């Protein structure tokens, strides 16, 4: 009995099977049992072979690299399951022997689990096939499932067809006919079954007088109804108010402030009123005749009369909005970031505008009804007060004045009351459309600014722009309603107080660029406006501009910290307003009569790029803002460095720039023109004819980062190569570096002239950047406390001292390696090279020089051969090169920058060796050519035709760029004549 129980327990029992369905027809997915068995066993044997002799496909993730340190397999499986959802798995092939203990255990457990499930599935299939007709049952089940799915699909199709057929029944159904009633009407002309409580209204058009009008008469009357609505309503009130404002300005003799123009224009075409706002844009090509104009805001309105009474038409007839189009587009070539108004948004805008017009009409109607009730009561009170005054019989002078004041107050109250009685539906329509347009413009500008932050203006860390996206204001409903009731009188006034800003502000955004030192307070923000030609006194109009509203609650302080800010805000009744750091100073200078014309043009481009609905461009606005800030920054730097010129140029009487350095701000860059003296030549430094100051280099301000970068004239090739530390600047250095091993080439050029010049100009750029960040854009600052201004002046003074030291050094290097090589090439027809006279020369003939390798010209050279005996009795010959050089160096003090000519003898053991100086002496220039030079400068130059491309100087006038080239050539000619005498002396001494 026990043996039979044991056999029964060892027998394979059938288990539930999980089968899959075919998604196409609903049948079971089947395959022969032999194929399932072979696939299972082959997979098992293949894994066993790979674990023993081959490689396994191991799946890991980035977080599960440290799985070898896990203590047990349960933790490893849980981690693997967790990382499979959070990390991207990676598959690689590894041998079983190369895996760690935990990984081997994991792979073995996982594969045993998979193959165990497969074997159990095959065992269940085999047991079911052996104990029953499993194949027949599967076939029957598959057929039943397929039939069920087919019936389900057919039922759905029949249901859909029945729905469609039911929808077609109503239009196909014939209408019920009253045959008897039709016979009565046809024969007797009456319908006897008409209900007694039914009232039939006839065609109103047949019974009114307008049915007798002709088509042209209807058009004329329709147009007159619209015209009457305009002239007796809103337009008449606007014209009356405009005349009152003009009379008030004439009485007060004010010409400083220009009144705002009407926000929209009205055009009457027949019975349709067209409202337009903004500058139009032509659609289509200019050559085709089918072009039309597209306006930023355009609305079509008319009047549909609801009453035939002419007396009540002005009370009941209201405007009917036919269409409303609001268009906002990016500039041509810019991406609009898919910010287009959908049809649903346009429909909602149309409904809101029509509702605003209806509410305005209802408000005025309610106010008129209240006035009809209050006027008799007020008139009775006035009459009673007058009777009481007459009874007193007091006719004193003081009381007459009081009565006059009361009369004036009563007249003002009557005017205010009349203003509230007039309905302004057109203004309400424009308000809704204008607010929608402004919000759309801010959204588009914000998207463009964020794209610039990720794209073209994404500079390095600390130099990129920061963008605060647009934030819209949630206006309180009660306050907004109260403001609408009082806006009849104040909408057209340019009130710039804080309350007006708070009431009218719709949204704001900001773009922060360039670093600025705001430890003691940021630069003051100021609004930018375009001054038209009809402004009578532009200087007085911007003398005390109102500060822009505080947008701290909308802006992120971390984004705007230590940077200049360009803020863009939208205000109701005013449009897009632009504020810029230092904007008040920029606007004040642009209003001067001698202001540069390009400044006004840049302001105009900045405002148009942000406010023109058809050419919105955040990139153009940011570029224009950087241009304005560049000019202000350069002017502030010059004012800080030059004492006695309106800046902070000296502290305690100390002057920063030496008198021989001329620094000017010229449209976004700084021109540096030093006065160079020559040793042995006495020249009056105050005489510009004998000692001119040509521009040797410039410091241009980068628009993207705000940093300065040196630029040099195109003719100074040697200086340009040295400033970049180019090897091709000198052949001797290139030969020396080429003969040095690769691992020592950096040390070979450590004391070269190129590295010295590059480090000098890099130091100048660093000190100028620090000074530029501390002076900002000039003008006013929002100081944190009373001590901030003095501390800021002290920090600027420290930066000015560093700039003075670096600039004096760079002026000497520019004169030595920029001006002198051109003069040498002009006088001798040969090139001068650095690094030929050895390393840096610090003094000669008891005169301290600037430590730099001299600029040398080869005069004479000889090959010297020496013979010496060796230890073994032989003779060794050694050749060396002895060169005679005419060199130049410089030295600078607080009074002069002097060029010194030198006579240097050097000795070279090999062509690639560093020259060794054997003698050095100063050879002075002669004073015989200075008179001729002065006469040369005083000669008149024939007037040449102006070039095609001209530059604008700091005064805004067109200047001939050839003047700077002419000044440089005159100095070169003078230096070339000065070089003849010392060069002849060196040649004579070398031959002797």
C-alpha cells in the first residue's frame, strides 16, 4: 500500500497553464510540443556550456557596479530590481571565472530560476498531453475564443451602424402634414384650427417706415446713425477733454511735457467703424497688387438699431463688435517659439471685448439714472443754502471770495460728473485688446530671452546672461473695478507715481548681463523713451525723470545680483516700458543738442525691438542695450582716470594718468595715444605739432561679456604677433625653440619678448575689467547707506592706480614694438626683430630702462674661430658669431615716455643659443631734425575725397578715419629721420 502511495506521489500532475492570445483574431498562440521541449533543453545546455567554457551576457547598471561587496543574494536581487527601474541597464560579455562571488551567485540563481520555470512549463504540457486529449482541447478552445472575438467585433460594428442609421432617420423623416387644415387655407383662406391663445406677429420690416427706403438711403441713414453715436458720445468727450488740456497748457505756459497721442484711430466706412492701433505691416510682395495692411490691433464695429424711435436711439443703441484681430509676431528671421493664438483664444478674446463694451454701457446708463435722481435733490439743497445766505445780509469781501471758491469747486464737480456720464465702450474694447497684446508680447520676449540664455549668449561661468521669465500681476477684482470707474478721467494722464504704477502694471521680465560691483549698491535703473522732434525742451523733459517702479517682488534676486539689468514691463494705457541700468544718465545725455546721433538711434532700436508687435527681438534689444552700456562704461572709465574733467580722477590731489597718455572714449572703445619722447631731442610736450600723440592701440569692449580686449592697427604686425605670443614674431626664438627638446620647449620661451608683451596686455585687460565693474555705467547708484559712496570712490581709486601702472607699461611696449618697427622699415627698408640682443635689459650707461629685450637691427657680424689644444695633444677649433646691433629700448616716468637708442655687441656660440651681451651703450638722437619735423607737421594737407565707410567720433559727427592714419605716418616719418644719426654712429664704430 505504501509503495503505491509513493508511486502516486512521484507522478507528474497537471498544473494551470498561462497561454497567450493572438491579438489579430483572438485565437491561442500554439506551437508543436517537440519544438517547445527542444528550445527549453537547448537553452539550458547552452547556458551550462557558457558558464563552464564560454562567456555570459551579464546585465548591470551604473548604480549596481559595487554589487561585489553585497553580503547576501537577497540584498543583491532587491538592489538589481530597484536599479532596473531607476538606471539604464548595460549588457556586457564576461566569463564566469572573472565575476565576483556575489555576481556569480546572482547569475547562477537567476538562470536556475528562469530554466526552472521553463522546465515546469514543459512538464505541465507533457503531463496534460499524456493524461488527456490536450491538443484537441486546445484546438477547440482556440476556435471558441476566435468565434467569441469575431462575434464581439461584429456586434460593435452593428451597434455603430445602428447609431449612424438612427442619426440619419431624423433628416430623412417626412414632416407631418395637416391635410384638412391645408384644404381650409387653400379654399377659404382661413385656418379654423388655430389655437385661441396663440399670437402671431407679422414681418416687422413690412410694417415699419424703413421698408420704403431705397438701398442708398439705408446706407446713408446707417452711416449717420454710427456718426451720431460717435459725435454725441465717446469721441465728442475725447475732443472736449483734449481742448481743455491744450487751454490749460497755454495758461500755465508749459511746453516741457508733450501730451500723449490718442491710443487708437477711427475710420468710418459706410455703416462700419474700423478701429486701428499701431504701425501696420504690409502682407504679400510689394510688386503684387493684392497686398493688404495688417495692424497690431484692428476691430470692426457697427450699430444694429433695436428701436425705431429716434429720441431713444442714443440711449438704447450699442456697439456691435463684428471682428477683432490682434497680431503679434517675432522679427523676420527670429523664431516665435510656437506662441500663436489659437481659434479658441481668439473666440474668447472676442467675447471678453464684447462683454467689456456691454458693461461700460451699463455702467454709464446706471450712472445717468442715478444722476437724474440726485440732481433735483442737489438743486434744492443749493437753493436752500442760497436763501439762508441772503437772509444773513452779509456782503463782506472775504465771504465773496469764499463764494467764488465754492462756485469753482461746484464747476469742477459738474465736469467730473459729466465725464462719468459718458460711456466709453471703444476705450473698453481697446483696453481688453491692448492687454492681450501686451501679455502676448511679454510671453514671446521671455521665450526668446530664455533661448538666448541657452544659445548665443551662453558664455562661460560668470559671464552668461541671466533671464527672469515673465511674471504677470494678479489684480484684485474690487480694486480693479474701482479703478475702472475712475479711469474715465485719468487714463490719458501720464501719472508716474507709485500708485499709478501699481495700478497699471500687468507683468514684467528682466535680462541681466555683464558683471558689476554692487557691494555698496547697484546702479540706478531708469526708463528709456524716444524723444520726438515735437518735444519743445528735451533737456528739461528728462532733467528729473521719474524712477521706474520697484519690481523686486517679481524678480529673482539671485539672477540679478552683481549684473546690469534690462527690465521690460507692460503697463496698461502705456504699453511696453523699458528700464536699463543707468538709463536716466543715457536719456539725459541723448537729450542734449550736441549728443551723438547714434545714441538716439540705438535707443530707438532698443525700444522698437521690445515694443513693436511685428518685429519683436530679444537679441536685437540686448545688443542695443549692450551698445548703450558700452559707451557709458567707457565714458565712466575715462572720467575716473582723467582728473579735473568731471570724474573722480584724483584722491587727495593725486593724478592717475600721466600727462603723456591721452585716453578717449570713442563709440564703445578706448583709444590710447601716448606722446613719445626721444633721448637727446628736446621737444615741447605741450606743442601738438612737435610732439603729436598717435593712437597706438585701442581697448574694445566685448558686447557679450563686457570685458575689454586690446586691438592694434593693421600696420603694426610685430606688435600683434607679440601680443598673441606667436613664435613667428622672431626667427631667433623660433630656431631656439625648435632645437630644444620637446619637454623643455615651454621653459625655452619663458623669458621671450612675446610672453612679456602678452602678460603686460593681459594685466591691463584684467585691471581694466576690475575698474569697469567698479564704475559700472556711471551716473547714479542706489547706495545701501551713507558711507557707500565714499567707499566706492576709494575702491575705484585703487583700481585706477592699477590701471595706470599697466597702461604706462603697455604704452611703452606699443611704442617700442609697434611704432619703431614701422619707422625702421620706412627708413632702412629692413625689419627689426626682438630677442636678438639677449634677455631683458634693465639699465645702460647708468640709465634705468624698462626690463624688456631690446628691439634690434643687425649692423655687422663676424665669425670668430678659436683654436685650443686638447689633453691628448690635438687641437680643437670652435666657431662663434660676433654681432653688432643697433637696438632700441624705452623707459617711462610720470612725466615722459622716452625711447633710447643703443649700441650693443653680442656673442653667440651657436645659432640657437641665447645671445650674450658683451657691451651696451646709449647713442643719443640728434636735435637737428626736430625743426624740419615741426615744419612738416604744420604744412597743409590737400583735402582728399571722403571714404565710403566713415566712423562716428564721441561727439557724434562724421570724422575722416584717414586723420589717424596721417598722424601715425607723420610720426613714423619723424622717427625714421631721427634714426639716421644714431644708426650712422653705430655703423661707424663697428667698422672702426
